[in-house]
C-alpha cells in the first residue's frame, strides 16, 4: 500500500473565506499553465471549475474551449470540507481521492489539510505518480493557494 500524500498549510483568513477561495475562485489561483491537461500540449488551460455540491463535476476548460474532467465532488460542507475523486485527463474509471479540510485556529487563521489517497489503483506506477503529485501539491497548495488567500 502506498501512503497518502498529506499537505498542511495555514492561511491568514477564516475557514469560510479559505473554502471560498479554494472552491469558487480556483480558476484565479490554480497554475493553469503547468498543472492542467492543457499543459501536456504546451498550452495554458482557460479555467478549472469545482461545481459546489455533492455530485458536482471538477473539470478543466482546456485552451481550445473543450472540457477535460478531473473528478467528481464526493463531500461538500461549505467552510469545512471538500472531497472529490481525482483523475485529471486519465483513469476516470479508477480515480484517486482528494480530501481538503478547513479548520479555524481561533486567531482568525485556518489550517488547511489536503490528503490525496488511493495510490494503489496505479499498481507498479503508484510510487512514481505519488512522488510527482507530492511535489505538485507543494506548489499548488503551498504556494498558489496560500498566495491567493493572502491577496
């Protein structure tokens, strides 16, 4: 079994705002030029969307206006938790899972914990894929999301 990726950051805003930035403003901070299906064609995606409800789609609007599905919302608790399947551009029948939990710290800040699990679905490639995503989440969550919350 391949261990989940767990990334934790603290942002200087309340959980409701942090959740809103992550879900509703994701297209404004996600690195669309490098962490998207479109990037595989050396193009920037136009947007990424999380439909804010259980059963909602998570998808990229590609550089040419077409849609690339990334996953489906499994849990949606505004200001508290988001869980989704995860398969940007591949393996839609056997996705991994991303959970994001938002916890107020009592001082106006929020601890955000992202857990990316289900690597065993990739078999022998699990370790390599997990390593790539671990580095990717450092940039996406630790740099891009944190910066968007501070703005």
